[in-house]
C-alpha cells in the first residue's frame, strides 16, 4: 500500500538517504537540500512527506498549500523525488494521485508545479499525468497546472 507519511526524527534519515539517478540531479535536488530550501523560504509553508510502499521508503514529496503572500505559489507541488531504485514502478504516479487527493479534499481546483526543461527532465511525466504548461516561473522553470475538478 503506497501512502504519504509525516517525516519525523525517527524516519528523517531514511528519507534523506533517497537519491535520484545522476542524470536527474540537475532537475531535482536532494531531500536534505529540500529541507534546507523549506527553512530558507518559510513563506512557502512547506509540508513534507515520505512516500512509502508498506514500510519501504520510496520517495519524498514537498508541497505548499496555503502560503504567505504573492511571492509563493499556493497549492504547489514543490518537490517530488522517487528514489532511483524505485523508479518506473508507478510510485511517481501514485504520489501525484495522493497529492491531488489531498488538494481535492481541501476544495482546491488547480494544482501547480514547475520543472526544468531538458533531456531526462520530468516535464513529459507531468504532461502524461495531465498537467498543462502555463508559462515560465520567475525562477526560470516551466510552470505546469493540473485541473482538479
């Protein structure tokens, strides 16, 4: 059973040990760097989860739901990382399903994310899921939106 679990001191090290493939490192930073980014951007009000298949950690998810001001994107998938050993097994899609369900339960109509362009990047994955390109983010990535209705 795939589920999102709160990150605590008890499981933080196993979540931080997750890694993407080397060619993906230009598109997603490490979990430890994501934690640091969340600390440096408190207005994003990050919510972080480990993605588990039963008791096995397979990924990391970080979102912004409600945010502090216009410098941040609400209802935003901030980070999605599936460990290299567990890619191409449906966990990325399962993570998106869980995040979309979280936002739907909160009455959200649109979910956002952003991604860098380039060979091996995640944009085709997001587009296959149903995200649509919606311009460029101020930080230089492609903005993508998903209609949750």
